[in-house]
């Protein structure tokens, strides 16, 4: 039985991934600062209290896992380098534990070589730099950590996330290439979970949209 170490399980997308992982029979280890915010229980779920910025807590979460899903991101009051620092701790823990597979989550503002952004895409990136430049910089730095890690990493990128019910029908492309401007969190969670075993996008940053 595959065991997943999941970071960001109390987030809107992370919770959906957790529900799906348990539903299909995965064993899941989650690291959360406040277990009370995790309204899910299962014999296959292990909850570790702690923070992704605490290397010892990250080590405990990764121990015994086969793959890592890192879905945490910045919220109000977060450190401006939260994703970078947390990713570095996760990578270190994975190397100690002998793990190789990690999937992280980011937005379309993070550029990938196959992208062909249109005018609207370029405008969105300018807005991101202007209004949330520290978040984009953190995403870029977390990518640099992964690229230097030697691990089998995939960064899943998405456009605007909606609360609409999933339709289990989405496109996997690149910004400006076979892509739209939104996706439901349900469908994004479905795709993220497929990446535990799918190695198609190792070392790549697929853009998933409706």
C-alpha cells in the first residue's frame, strides 16, 4: 500500500486531495499546525502536529512515506519565503528517508519553457508581480530548490481555482497552449493525485485547466 506524506492538507485544494487519497486506499501522513482544523479521520490517516518550517516535524511526516505531495502556500501573515524554506526542509527529509518522488503546487505565474503566454497571460503575470511579487518570488525560489534537488519532482500549475463541482474532464497543457483560465479545485485535486505514480511530467511543470 502506497503511503503519501501530504503538506497543506487543511487548505482548500489539499483537503480535496486528502479525501481522494484516502478514498482510493492510500495511507496518508499529514503535517498540520492545528489538527482541529482537519475534519477528516481514517484508520489510514496519521496526523503529525507541527510546522513545515520545523525540520524535525517535517522529518516525522516524511518518515515511512513513498511519495510527497506538497500543497501548502502562503497565507496572510506567512513568512515571505515560506514555500522556499518549507520545500528545502522537505527535500532534506526526503533525502534522509531515501524518497525520490515529490509533487508541488503553484500557479500559472510561474513560467515554464513550453509556455506560449498570450496578452492576457502576460497581463496577469504583470499584475502578480505588482500585487503579490513576494509570492511569485517565493514560488520561483521553491522551483530552484527542486531543480537542484536531484529528486523526481513535478510542479503542478493551475489558473484561477473555482469551487464548482469537478467534472473529471480537464486539460493538461502549458500556459497559452491547450489551456483555459480556470479549473475547479476538485479536478485539480484529481490530477495532483494521479502524479503520485505517473512519471510523465517528472522535471516539468504541467498547466492544468478546464
